[in-house]
């Protein structure tokens, strides 16, 4: 398939009104922040259906995940981790690693769980089990990946400004362009993902898919850029993706971040919703929202962003759309389809609607109706 290529201007700091000059960036700011990783094999004895590794002393890290050799393989059992705080020296309790997000980017070199923010740590343990199915086996080449996303936060986001539909969109809905922290603003090291961006083959975003990143909610808002950098490094350097998978990210304080490169006002092809990436844009909320409800700052931010993005293409945030499945699939509710099936979904829907995953968590999924209403209000 020949991808639609569209030029995108390089912008630093926080995006401003389309067509107007962005904020001036002094020569001494923002700078990329390099992430550093360390890995340790998780050994699996012959014939065994569980595995574990314990690291009593590591270099500093704040984010972790478990990866394996075959990017198409899935971990059908469970994976849990705990970490030792570099501040208090105390071990955390055991927490799950989410492994049900499905295949990622086409360029992937490894499969893996979601990346989880643990906070500044210097020790880690992980235990993995194949599950109750007696025929299930653990993926080959299991590895614990620890990421230090760097400590510096390059810039602080500024206020947004209203904007007209942009990036080739022909929509007329009136949501303004919200303040979005650019990749330079959160310190993206562009040298690790040199591939040019790709764009939706039809040139139109038909729906927004809402995710959670399945990490800890214990990060501070000042740490959020580091969380984004950690996910970026994990997707690119550990899993082998061409870039971070999500088009946008939102922290618990409602700050918006540019995800995959190519221009926030362009129909950038992401790697967030297997089978439906070519017609959608993905918004991921940092943290886990299975039982924890997102705050008003989160729901408002997601709604504003979704209203603006859909408004570029004249798509109503309270409507439905028809998407064409790019692969065989089954969703969280047991609905199944085959490649090429045309499926009707809300224009703002959860990841679980198009894939068999718990994402975006029960509590965030329950807020989607309110998010659609808020988005409609923002769209006028």
C-alpha cells in the first residue's frame, strides 16, 4: 500500500494557532533528553510454565516492561512485578503487567507488555506464569527491560489558542486547537526514530480511540514528560517500533502531549489500535483506570482534543462511523470479524471496542459517554 505522504513543519515548544508563528524558542532550550536502558534475561527451564528474575541492585530506572523474541507471540498468562524505591529503599507490592494490547508497529522486532511507570527505582523482580490453559507456553526469549527516561524536563506547556480546521481537513466543527506539548517540549530524542512519519492512506481521521497506558497513577505532574519519554524509548528501543505508538498522550493533570511525529494537525498513522490504525487517531491517558476514575482534568482534556481532531474532518464526536477491519479480530465483548469487515463504532470509542483488551480500563471506559458530550459542547 502506498502511504499518503504530507509535509509537516517542525515546531518546538507548544503548538500555537495554525498559520501563525509559534513561540520563539531560545538557543539554549529545549534539548532532547536521552533515555538509557538495561536488560536482563528471564530464564525459563525446559518444560516449565513459569519464570522469574530478581535484581537486588540495578542502575537507576523509572519504567519497566517484559519483552520476548517474537513480536507476533502473545503472553496468555500473567506477569507481575515489584520494584525497590531509590528514595525510601522499600519494596513495592506486586502489580500486574498488562500484556493484552496486541500487535504493535509493523516494524516491531520484539513483543512485549505495556511499559509501566514505577518511579525512581534501583531494584526489580518479575514473575511470569503461562496461565491455567495446560497447552499454553511462555514466549521464547523473555527479558526484563528497565528504562531510565532522564531527569530533565525541557519546557513548561503554555496556554492554547483557538484554531480553524487544519492539515488538509475540510471540517467545519468549531473546536479550537488546544495547547499541546510538542515532542521537543517533552524532550524527545529524535535520533532514535529517524524514519519519516506515515499518514492515513485515506487522509481522514474517522474516529478517536481512547487508551490508558496501564502504568502507575503515582507519578507527579512534573514527572509526566519523563513518563512519556520512557514509553517512547520502550516502544522504539526495546520493541523496535518506528516511533511511539500513540498519536497523543494526556497526563492526570490534563496536559496534552504530541505522540507520534508528523504534525498534530495531520492525519498521522499511529500504532495503537490493531486492525484500525489506518482510519483512527489514538489518545492515551497516562496511568491505569481500571478501578480509579479519571479526574475532571483528564475527561475535559480528552474531550477538547477529540473534538478538535475530529472537527478537522467534519466528524461529530457524538456520532458513529464505519471502519474497515485491517485484520481478523475479536473485541473485549466477544464480537468477532474478519479482514475487510465494515464495522460501525462510535467516533469516540475505547480500545476494547476494537480489540480484545481491558484498555482503557473500566473506570475510563465508563466516562466515554461524558467525554462525547463534553466534546460536542467544545465543537459547538
